[in-house]
C-alpha cells in the first residue's frame, strides 16, 4: 500500500521535473504563422545554424494577432517569427515590439525591414489559384484564366478559401481584391464569390491540400506549400490569373518583456542571412536577399498595387463588414 | 475541542499547544484550504467570464448580450445548439433504451456482445466520430465515392450523428442501471395478468423508469451542447455555441462576445445540474424490490424484439465501423484516396511528442486531482461545519460546466500577475484537476460511507491522535478511492480538448489539440493514428481500473464518462 | 399435476425430476432450505421460468407451453410486485382492463375483492401509503381478480414482522378455504407450512424429499433431513436387537441403553436404525416412574425456562438429549446437575439407516 503511494508520487515528481526541463537555455518561444511544415523547416534551419530551438506551435496569422492583442503587455512568447503585416504595424504602434539593429539586415530595402528596425520581413508570399487536374478533366472544365471567371455558377460549392479572421492569406486576398476593384466593386465581387465558396478554412494553406486531394475543384490558397505539393505528386494545377495577385510579408519581431533578448537577436540575425533567403526561395517565397524562386522561376508574377499600411488600418473595419455580410448564414 | 480547553491544558510549551490545536482543528483547517483552492481555481475563472461579458469600456453593460440576441448569426448559433441538444437527447435515449432493454431482458447470447459494443465509444474521445464520419462521408469519403452521395457531412446533420454516437453509451448506462434496479417481478406480474409486452413497456416499464430516463436525458443534453470537438470539426458553416466561443476568443480576440456566448452556454448546464441533484431526491419508484438484478431472458414478442434489434444493431454497427475506419486510416496514407499502407502516421514525431506531453500533464493532473479529491471527500463526509454542502456542490460543479467556458475562464483569470499561469504548463494540469475533481470526490465519499466512523473512533479510543488515525486508518482504507480518482482523472484529462484548446502554449502541443488541428487541416491519417494511440492508453487505464476493482472489491467502473471532454 | 420436471441453470440442475399431484381445492406448501428449488418450481408452474423436460398439466391439459397469462394460474410474488405508480384499485383492475371488462363491472369486481381481503374503501390509495400487511392483501386481491384455478404464493409472509405473520397466516388460510381455490404456497418457514397446509412437499436440492400432511411429515419423516428440518429432534443411532411379532415390539440397543419401540414396518435383527424422538414426547421427572415405557437416568446440563415450557438439555450416558417440558409448573423447574429420570414412549418413529 505504501509502495503504491510511493510509486505514484515518484511518477508525479518525475513529470513535474520533466516539465521544469522545458524551460532550458537556448530556447525561444515564438508565435509562428507560416504553414506548419514550413514552420518546421525554418525551425530546423535555425537550430542547425545556431543551436537555438524555437519552440512554436502553428497558429494562423489571425490567431497570433488575437493572442498578442489579448496578452499585451505580458506576452507568453519571446518573439514572433511569422505574422502578417497588420500585426507588425500594430505591434510597432503599440510599443509591443523591440527595435534591433541587426548587422545581417543592413541595407535591406524598406519592403523588408522597418525604418526604425522594429520589424523584419523574412519573406513575401502571395496567393494563387489552384485546381485539381484530374477532377477538372473529369468535369471537362478548364482552369479559369481570370478571377472574374470564378463567379460562374458552375463553380458553386467547389471553391475553398481561408477565413480572413484567422488566416493572413485570406486577409491578403481580401485587401488585394478591394485594392484591385476599389472598395465598392470589391465588396460586390467578394459577395458574388462567396456564393461559390463551400466553406472558409482556418489556415491559408488548407485549400492547397483540400484541392490537391480532390475534395474540391478550385482553391484560392497561399503559395507557400504549392511547390512542395507539386513535388509530392499531387495533381495540382496552379495559375496567376490575369488581373494579378496580391502579396504580404511574413514578419518577425522581438516582443517586449522577453527574458532571452540575446537569443532573440541571434534568431533575427539568422533570418537576415543569404542562406536563409535561399532556403525560403526554394519553397516559393520572395526573399530579402534575392534568390532563385522555386515556384515562379524567373517570371515575376503580376502583382496588384497594394498599400499594406492602409490595408492594416482598415482591417478591423473590414472584419466587421465581413461579419455582417457573411456570418448570417444558417442551414 | 474548544479553544479555551486547549489553551488551558497544561503543556510543555507553545509548540505543543499549536500541535494540539492543529490536531483538533485539522478538519476545519483542511476544509478552509481546500475551499480556498476551489474558489481560486473554479469559482474565480467562472466569475471572470461573467464579468467580462458585462464589462464595457465605461462600466457594466448588457450591450454585448443585446448584440448576441439581435445579431442573427449569434442567435442562430444558440438555436442550432439547442436543436442539436434536443435531437441528440431523443435519439440517444431511444437507442439507449432499446439496447438497455435488450441487454437486461433479451436473449442471453446477445447481451454481452451488445453491451460491449455499446460501451465502446466510452474509451474514445468524442471527436473520434468526427474523424470517422469524414473518412466515410467526407468529400472524398469511402461511402461518398462508393454510392455517389451528394450529401455533405459538414453541417448540422454531421454534428448530430457524431454527437449521438459519442453519447449513446452515457444514455445506455444510465437507463440500464435503472432497468436493472427495476424489480422484474413487476413486469412478470403484469405479464401474468395478461399484459402484452408492448403494454408492459407502455404501462409499467417506462412510467417506472421515467425519473431515470429523465436524468439520462438531461445529462446527454448537457454533454451534447457543451462538447466542442465534433461541432468544431464537422460544423462547417453551421454555427454552434461551443466552437463559436473558440472562434471568438482564438480567432478574433473578441473576449467580450466570447464571454457572452460562454455565459449563455453555461446557463442550461447549471440549470440541469441543479435539476439533476434534485431529481436524485425525487420519487423512488424503482427500488421496492431492492438489489439490481438481471432478469431471466424473456420471450420477447416480435413486435418489440424486431424494432429494438434493428435499432440496436444499426447503432452497434455504426459504432464498430467508426472504430474500424479510424483504425485502418491510421495505417493508410489517405484512406479512400491513396490506399497504401504506411507507418508514417503512427511514427509521426510531432504527434508522438504531443502524446508524451499529454501523458505528462495528465499524470500531474491525476495526482493532484486524486489527492485533492480524496481530502475533499474526507472533509465533506466527516467534517461538521457550516457550508459543507456548499463545498460539496462546488467541487462537483466542474463536472457540469462546459470545458470551453472553464478554458476561457482560466485564460481570463490567470493572464496577469500575480496569477500569471497562461503560457505555462501547470495551467493545463490545474485545469484538468478542477474540472474532473468530481470523480475523486465521489469515489472518496462513497468509500468513506463504507467505513463506519466507529472505526476511527475506536482508533481514537485506543490513543491515536487525529493525524495518526488519518494516516494509519483512513488513508489506507481510502486508497482504492484515491486510485480510482487518479486513473479516472488521467483517462479523462488525456483526451480532453474543450478547455485546453484555449490554453496551449507554443512548443508544447497536446495530443487532443493535435488531433483537432490535424482533422481540421485534413490530415486524417495523423488524426486517426493519434486518436488510436489515445484509445490504447485509455484501454490500458481501464484494465488497471478493472484489476483494482477486482482486488479491492470497490466498484469504480460506474463512475465513468460523464464529463464534457 | 407436475410430471418429472427437470430444470438446469448453467449446468447446475435445480429441479431433478419433480413429480407431484395436487388435488383441487388443496393448499399445498413447498418448503425447504434456500436453494432447494421451491421458488423455481413455483415459477415453472406459473410459466415464468422455462424448464428442460417434463410436463405441467392443469385439469388434464398440458399448459407448459403456454405463457403465464394464458394459464389459469396467478402468482403473488414475495415482494408483492405491486405497481407503485398506480393506486390499489388500478393495481387490482390491471388484468381486468386488459380483458376489456366494462368499467362498471370492473368497479364492482374491485370492490368485491377489496371486501374479500378486508380493505374496503382503500381503492384510491397509492401503494406506498399502505402498510406491509395491507400491501400483501392487495397483492392477493390482484391475483384473485381474474378468478384463477390455481393461486401461487411465493413466500407471501416473509416480509412481514412476526406478529403480523401469525395473523396473516390465518387470514390467508381462511380465504383459501372460503374460495376453495387450489393454492400452492412456498415458504422456508416450517412452522408456517405446518400450520396452514393440507399437504406439505419437503424439498431439498431439487428433489422432493417427502409429500404428506403436516402430521405425517412431523411424526413420520422419511429421512433424517426431514426429521430435523421440522422442529427439533433427538436422534439416537442403534442396532435392532430383538423383533417380536406378538405383541408387536422391537428393541434397539443404543448408546443410552435399550429402547423398545413399536415398529411401523418390518425390521430385522441387526438392522442399523435411527430413532426419531421429539423433545415434547419425553417426560422428565425427579422420581422413578412406574410406567412400562423406556426409562433412562440422566443429569440436567442446562435448563431454560421460557414461560410456557422449560427446555432441558440432559446428559444420558454421554449423549445429549433435549426435552421440552410443557406446563413446567406441575413438576417444578429442574436445576443444573440435578439427577432426573426420562421416560421415552414406545411409539417412536424409526428410520432405517443405510
């Protein structure tokens, strides 16, 4: 009887000890919002180059934004290693991030580094149209050449896209369309498109997989995983429709209150190295240091003209409009 | 012993006096400490949610509630949830009744297998059925493709089916329990007097079972509306309260509306919790006969036998198939699309690490929970002080509250110093401790009732002081209850999702959240494999529980799954 | 009539070939220790427990394939099995409603039955508001509502307290005699069985030990078990020494001495026998008796005075014997270690031992 009690206590103490273990040196807790696999690739890269372990759990841009907003000013992470532009600007404005003059980032363009050095854009990404080759062939449809084609009733319930609340990709998609068509026409377009959307996913990369597996015919998805899935042999077709695509950055910053400032700085440094850019470009990102882009190759896709700052400011308002228009659904 | 007495006893020094005081008042001190813990970790978070829902920028306001009831979207969520609860309850009760009737009055050969299958969902997390339904009926589902179905599993119907399957065992267990305590002579008398079986069921069985069925129904209702996983995974564009609270908080950081939804969700749960407790003291129709007894197999008329059999077998079949496909899907790359056997899902490092984390957290939670539960039980049964029933109610209330609400509560309550626990790991464990306290407490209480207080009095008579009696007599006898609480808390904590989904921190993944993410992301293989591993762990725990029950003769197995997970 | 009934549960045979004839209008009691199969047998007759082989015949027709409601037997369970959510009247009329009797006819019959069991006016009461005895009578009334040919009572008095049992015993017997209804009564209480039955069926481990009237069972038990089951008995083992034809007398040598008895059947010299001597048949006295009966000398070991009688445990040549002395006032109380004389009559029931 005593023995059993002792055993139980032993197990418990062991567990607690293990848990203490987690708070070891050379660890940095980060909120990270690239696609889950790409998160892992970045983490591994950093670990290899510096021995630093980034502790992260995938969360979408929107979720990171929500978390940071609610935690301020006592953050539960040391840094952000991948979030969208709205949060980057917001963090700087609210004094949540810490400026750091990283040597690796010297001379980077203003697209990739904040003038006051509060945020660092480790890569740009876009959204593209994807389609399932086999299923399209079955139905006898061709890949749409323009965004406007997506409004055709034949695509009803066949398109998936992420939700602008959680996904940075969808946020990007939304502000891109609004920029492309102007706000009034833009909302009309989005409403019409909504009729063909089956459901909005949580993460920006989910449509790549859903379409790749043939669950849906078309998807508007982040370009982050497209190259990887093509390599894996999924029957994906992808295209940049004629009106062009939008873009957003993937931002990193150090959060105020971190107790491992030096470790964070080192991580930022790694992000600024050419090797890092090369790795990211191999996945299809557009990087601070120009590098061969595996997805687009030599062709720079047509970009829609965007004002990220404006888009960031309008996000709360546009969220409300979206809620009004698209959250009154019921079956 | 009154203070004056203590102080007047000639003792050697102050220390002796203090020791005596502690000895005498130990129960009260213990009770006070425990109550403090309960207040901090159970009452305070709920209060935080309540306050958040009415605290506007300029002071208290009901504007958020107004928003809830006027904006179509939110209100629809409430309606959907209530509908879901209602439909689910009806279906679960019906199936549960058919199965319970068959296993207590049907042919002997059918009883064991039917009971086994019916209880299977208990060992799995409820969201297993969301996964199995996706595999079968998803866009690429096996049955969707085989029969060219045009029906989408994502939406109201999908959630209903998944929830029904998950909670059939609950309804079944409770109905079976009352059926067994129903004196078979009653039905035999009716039979003797010429009643047909349908008439017996109609005029005797069901009226006498009514309180038990009602209790079962209430419980199923509460479990259904509070459960998060299935509704979140299969909900699609159909809103339900529990996943919506998640969306509010995690997706939009709208804590105010999230709290409002939580409060709305809590209300039916609390009401039902009270009703439940009161119903226990209601009319006792069933036990004029005494001990629960399985009656002899009766010749059931086909009019009754056939529909019951059909319903039961259908439900049983679906349950079996669900487990089957999830099991197979753990080994296939993408069941239904790419049917190659792979082991990558099973060996997936991230999900294994998540399971490892979950085990750790659950062990700690189980240990703390069992200790607190046992101590609470002792204080409740043996203590004689004002507020005892209140403490009992509070400790059992974690039971009744939806996990999402407690999760949000913890998020709100423990996010700022001096109580900053969020982002850490202890918060996960503590959350599980207080949510699942009820079992340890109940086990302890029932065990203590078995111990005559005279045993403790005899010990005191023989010269032992309180501490010694407690340590040498009470604790060893209560050990089975402690173990029961430990294992049950572990089992429930490890699959629990609704609360921890709000509390996970970067780098420390939990298995349940991993499954949820994987399922939502479409990685069915990983979701299946991780789920199966959890099932194996739970089975292992139940084997141990069974072993202990046999060894100590203390039946713990009845205190099974009745908590929102 | 029961013909060679066999019944097993899970390889345990609980009824090992029961055959029995019950006459119309009799009250027959099945009595025996727990587990002897008496309740099972009752349920077999009633149609609630299927059996493996044999026949159940009522009025010349086989009924064993019929469900309970089609047999003309009605059962009254040990715990009454009254429907707790119904009133007394609703309970009693349950079977009548099923038979679709007209409402006024039902009411008449219910009132008639209530009068029969002396519960007039209680028709509207809920069951849980009745005392144990009243519940018992409602159960009987309900069983009688459909005028069955056979009434089956399963330990109907076991749940009542001692005094009530005694009165109810008499009530049931009176009722049964009045209605002249064939009744099968199951009990484990031998006194109950003795006091009301026309015939008793003693059962043990699934086998009928003996069927007979109470007097037969008590005074001429056919084996040791039956003898000691009903009342207390002094057993004396012995060997037959002498058998005379005229006068009809035999002598047995026992550890306490030679005992003469009047043989009820043929015994041979050398037979090993067991004498069954009831405590109340032995006379105890201080002075040497002058009758010709068997006289033994002994010493009182313990004496217990219970008012109506005195029970003595007496040592005779190393054997213990129990004597019940009725009307102890006549002879006075014997004290411990007092030397006394025991007189054992010559008409003793003797069992053959083999």
